[in-house]
């Protein structure tokens, strides 16, 4: 690319960046309103995302990394927190660093490495403080009691307030989920990935029973880190001698402050088709039982309870189970779980006796 063409592109970048910066500043200036208004938060998030992409394409690596870290912090604003003045000031410090970086592009020397180092010399410390303060505000908000949204007009019996978020990137599977889970309580369907979810206590990973066969999904590994995989493999070795059977679910702590658990639920042993068997049903049934047992163990500790579960389609990626069969087996397992709980059985018995009395 010729120098004059690159300079012209830089001019366009700076001009568009000003608009993105104005959007970010507007959202940060009225931070509590932005948190309360999901649409405004998404506008600020999109501006950050677009600015990050443009910076990456032009080779402004340091700016792109700052914007990527800012994105991660903005995602935490989806929690029902009360923004205080320190939170706003920390966010604005990052905004002003980004603004200085972009302004330097227009100077005669341009954005040199020395200028980047000078502007961003304490950016790591700022992000460390920001993340710590965000986690403090989230914990202070007692968000777990706010997101437990149980249906008040349902007749199902519960020992635990459990909500399932069925998610998948396949639109057709989400539509099939909607058909098979219609009328069942505490179900949310999301066409997307778990990284987009603001709330969940536990995510189910449907992997192989054998550690050598990719024991944890790559996306989950990237999100939680390699330490979780090492801990998971250690638990599998201790409890199952390295070969976790299909029809079992192992709940492992992630040490993540917002998403503290993974439910490792194998649905296959080898990379072969699972079509024609009930591994999907067994997987979800085992997961629900493991969560129930976990919550009974920590019945006196709200922070240890699992109330919101991110549940992708089981057996879809490596197992090649037809989409309709995946949704059918998962729905059967969930219904069986609901009907099997003692409070529901007692409710059914009372309703049946009342019908006999009427007749």
C-alpha cells in the first residue's frame, strides 16, 4: 500500500474513532443509566467492539488489546450492580488513555512505540483495580438472589430453584428446543454462545469419557483456563481411574468469581456416532442429579448453590445425534427430573384424590 493511501485510511480511522469514543464517553458519563438500560449498554459495547476491530486491522496492537480488555469489563456491567464514583473514574481513566492514543495518530511523528509506552505505562494496574472493584460491586449486589426467577404460577415441585439456559449457535436446534420444552418451567433459550450470557453458575460440558479424547471443550478451556482442565483430569483419575462412565456427571469448581462450576458430563467414549442410543438422556439426567446432590450438600450456603445452568445441546458436535433427537431426549430427562421430585409427587397425589372426590 502506498504511503498516501495508508495516510488517507488513517484519517478515516481517526474520524470514525472520534464517533466511537463519543459513544463510549456518553455511556460512561451516565454509567448507572447505562447499566440499567440494556440497549444503551449494547450501544457502548458495539462501539468498543468496532473500534477494537479497526485498530487491529491497522496494526495498533496495544490499542486493540486495551479495547479487548475493556470489552471484558463492560460485559460485567450486565450484572445488576450499583455504580459508584470510583468505578466511573476508573473507566474514564481507560477512556482517556484510548483518546490520547488516537490523538497521537494525527501528530507529525504518529503513534510511536515510545508514546504508546508512555500513555499505557500503568494500564495493567488500572485494569487490575477495575476488575477487582467490579467483582466487589457484583458480590455486594447479591445478584444470585435477584436472578433466581422462578415461575410463580407453576405446579411443579422443587427442592432447589433451578433454571436451565438452553443455548446453541444452531438456530434450528434452538427452535427445536422451543418445541420440546414448551410449557416446562424455568427454561430460557439462547441462540448464541455461553460467553454472551450475563448469568450462570454452572456450565455443562459434554465431552468424551476418556481424557485423551479432548476431555473438555476448547471454548470452555479458553474461558476458564488450563488449571480447570488439570483439576478436572485429576478428579476423573481419582474418582473414576481416568475413565468417567457415560451416565455420570462430575461437578468441578472453576475458581471463577462469577461462574464457579463446570459439570463434566461425557456423552461418548470414542469419536463415533451416538445416533440410536440414549447417551443424551443419560447425560442430562446425570447432570440434574449431580446438581441436586450438590445443592443438598450446600443447602445452608447460598453462594455455593447452583441455580442457573448453561446447557448446550448435548451430543451435537462430536456425536452427530440428529437435532430433533437431541431436543427430545433432553426434554424427556428434564421432565422426568421434575416429575420425580417428591414435592411434585405429593402435588399429583392431592390433585388425583381431589378428582376422585369430585366424581
